[in-house]
C-alpha cells in the first residue's frame, strides 16, 4: 500500500476518455454524494467517480489504475455504516468506482431457480423482478430500497431472513469478478454442485471490495411462499424470548422466516420520532418479538399453525400479549416498527453502535452483562439492544443520556466498543456479526481476531491484489 500514488491528471484524462461523458463525475459538488455516509461518521474526498457501463469497462479501469498504482474504492448503494465505501480517508485520493449503471437483470431461469444480475441492481428491484417471474429472493433488509446486490454480496449482508435462508453468502451460486489487474473471473453457470477445488467465489463474498470488484452474480431463488403470518408479541425478558424462540423452532420448524426482538425503549423512540408508526398492542411491554412464518401450505394453515403457537405461548406464560396481522397492510405496519429503529434512534440523539453476535442461548446473559458494564461506565446511558434473535445477532446500540452533550457522549465511542466487543468475544461471539469491518473496525479486527486468521487474510490479499489498489486501508490494517 505504501506504493500507492494519487491519480495524475493524465490518468484521470484517460479514464474520462475511456468511459465517455456518461461514465464519470468530478468536482466537489458532483462527487459529494459519493464521499460521505448517511450516518455522517465519515466524509472523504475523491478526484474522480467512475461509473462504468459494463464489465469490460470495469476491467479497463482497474487495469489502468493498477498500472498507475492508484487506489480504487468500489461502491454500491452507499448504505454502509462502517466507512467501507468512503474514499480518501487517509489522504490517498483514491478513485470511486460506482456500479450504479450496471443494474441489469441478465436472466431469470425459473426451472433452475436462479437469477443472474449485475452488481448495481437495487435489491428491491431484484426482489420485484423475481416475484414477477413467480419466484422468491429472500434477502431483505431495512435499506433494500437503495442498497445494491453487489454491495450486499461484498459485505455478505444479513437481514431479516437469515434464520431460514442464510446470509448472502449462502445465496450466491456464482460470481463475475474483475480482479485488480483487470482480468475477469467468471462463474455464472448456475450449477449447485461443483467440486473442482477451492471455492474461489466465496473469497469475494464479504471481502468488502478489497480483493476485486463484483460485477455480476448468479443467485439462488426459492418457491414463492403461498402463506405468510406475521405477529407482534409482548414478552417479559430476554430469557423468555430465547425460550419462546426454542419453542417456535419445535412447533413451526422451517416455517419460521424471522424472529426479531426489540425492547420498550426502541418502541418508544419509533413512536415518538417517526410519524405514522404506532404499536398495534393496547399496552406497553418490556420486550417485543416480531415473528414471521411462511411456507408452501395454504394461508389458512399457516395462520392456524401460528395461532396454535401463540395460544401455547399464552398458556405457558411466556407470552403476555400478541397481535397477528390480519392483512398485508397490518403486516407492513408491524415491520415498519422494526425497520424504523435505526432511524428513530438517530433522531433521539447521539448513539454508539455495536453489531455483535453470541450463541443464541447466551443472549440473555450477554444483554444483562453488557447493559451493566456500560451503565457502570456512564450512568444514565440508554442501551437499545435489538435485532435478530434467531441468528444470535444483537445490535447493542447505546443512546446518550438525555441530559448529556452529544459530542461528549461520542468521545466514549472507543471505550464503549472496547467493553462491548471484548464481552461478546469473551462469551464466544463475534464483534462484527453483520455490518462488516470497513474502516470503522480495523483496529478491533487487529485486536480481537485470531492471528492465524489475520495472517491468512493478508496472504490472500497479497496474492489477489499485489499492488494493494483495491479499497486500500479497509478491513485489514495497512
Ligand atoms: Zn441487522
């Protein structure tokens, strides 16, 4: 990485000529949207944003940048939270490579249950096209209206259906990737069995653009569920939530699509700060669970299974209250509450975020110990632990004490990270379950990861990107 150079006028000119007037922007005003994150943590700079129209153009851009030792920051829908797609954070004047123009769905093979799509396709558009073809693509997350599938792949996005369908990694059958020197690795044949050596495509899933640029993917599709049931439940405490989850797996098996939780304070923030968001329950409760099931049975049967499960929960005392969505509109209302938490928390003052995972059985203990630890350090701090119980993935986010000044609170970012991340790792979990490393967690990666893991990652990085041009300074410390 020490060899990297800023882009020269000559290189910028060559790239502009190569891509034509539609294929680039420069200048502070036009590059502005590409150099800062929506949460406002990171703002960088770039001399040029290139927007190639096809794989060949991506290949030419990388070959040129590699030849000139100029860093390239690949960018999708720009919804990340970890600084992974921000250029110029270390005065390196990297070029941004936006995939936004490569947004075509190349083909849907309904009988093979696959779709082949370009990296810049917005996730919601991909979901819709697949639905129109009578199939189902399960990846779903709060930012699906703007995030792009290439970014989802490069960050191994999780979301709300991981419990049943796995992370993005589990949905990828093949990738087309442009390597740092411009060569193209392509495996889009859509076969489900291929035992010919190393599974190279998986190296690029979750690599955060540090090994190459994902330009297209062949993804697994599923039968469109015939029935869906969604309920919002009231539960006393995290122990009851985990017991309820075990019971749900026993009773409902593979019908469970999502099992999410959030505490009362999250409901309060959403209701207070987001217009049109209201709990469908008559009273306030300490914890909520959003459970969704889906399957190939009729709607009536799916509803009946859910109702039996809810009745059993009330009888056993695990459930205090609950409401089953009676229409698609009610279902959307319930999901809106869960998806609104990040935005509402942002409006409720400064927050320090954590995205940790622990074994599901350990969640109650983790929430209790982490809440104690942060409250001891800062009385009045407001933990908002919410997330994907079924995956053991808790967004242990901390809102500032009401009376505190935000800047003063944010000064505690690293100290709070230390407490929470160390505890998650100590309890057998991960300090970064879903949002990745990016720029934000490089130091934590160095501090908390196994040295053998780090050695192998550096060796792979060096083998695939010897000049270090791909998303320099992200994921691994230089
Ligand atoms: Zn999440």
